[in-house]
C-alpha cells in the first residue's frame, strides 16, 4: 500500500493530464464500455459484487447537481443517467462480468470470506473525512469525481479497511477513491464538442465538496447493471 504522500502525489499527477485531447474526437475504451453500455445508451446487464460507502442525501444532491449539468449540456455524449441513490464511493471491487454463471461461485466465496474476516474486526469509530478534488476521465469509460482523505489519519483508517479486502480479492491497480458521475456512450464524442465539454468540466468543479464516510454506511453489495446495486449486508453487521 502507498504511503500517504505517495498517494497524494499520484492523485495530483492525474490532474496534470487533460481530460480529453481537444485536437481529435474521443473514443471510449471499447473493451470496457461494451461490457456495461448498449449502443442505445442504456445499461447492459453486468453482474458482480463490490464493497462501497453509501453517501447521505445531502452529499447525493451535491453530486447530482454536477451530473445534471453534464447531462443538460452533453446528454448525447453519455449513457443513461445514473440514479442519485446509486452514487457511492467504492472501497474495493470484487467480481464482475456479463455472464453471471462465470462469477457466481466467486461471489459466494467473497461473501463468506468478508463475513469471516470482519467477525472480530475493530472498526473505526470516527467517520473518515474526505473531500473532492477534480473531475477525472476514468480509464476512458466514465467521468468521476475524485476524492482524497482530509488528513493522514483519515487515509490510514481508509487503508486499514482496504487491506482486508485486498487479501480477500487482490487488485493489481492503485486505489483512487471516486464517485462515478456518468458513463460515456458507445459512439464517442466528436471533436466539435470535446473542447466545450472540457471547459464545462473545469467550470463545474469550483470548490471542494466534503464527505463523511461512516462505518455504518459501508456495505457489501451486488449489482446487475451500473445503475442497479443492492445492499446485501453492512460490513460491521455481517456476522449478526
């Protein structure tokens, strides 16, 4: 796991790169987006499980305000709009895929492993304080609001939880806390709109939004599309 300053440096480095190359049209990552979005912009059946912090209604409205501005001006560039109730901060990705039969056993094993790992876990009592930093083109698949912990103590509390899930289901890429605002459509974005969209994204992020991640809001969820997530259990109540 990264040290706190290494984490901040990496997150900051992402912001140094332009959201899009305004000199040409934008084509989303076909291998990734085709799994989640249909040609007409609706979400495909995409199954899996994950561990997320749900955000409260005030935070949802703040995030939704940004997302609605994207869709009001460039709705044809994106897939269908994500429901505000679905907004979340992913702590750890687990299994996912278009064929449920291929991942069902792994999902069952994940659920059991999580319940076992947290049966006697000493959960943090204080909320983990986070703040937004900027909007990011996330692996040419979506636009996301990137978050960082307020203090090193918040980072350490977050990563202590993350380490447990990394043992259960190891990931080979670094952790970038974020809230997905919109998935790109399959058709991409023509060059005439790229500069305007890039300008809007910069304007939308004028000052940070603050979030409090409570352990009572940390859930093991299963999903059937990128807009349909279901709470299975709270992580701190998994053994009850």
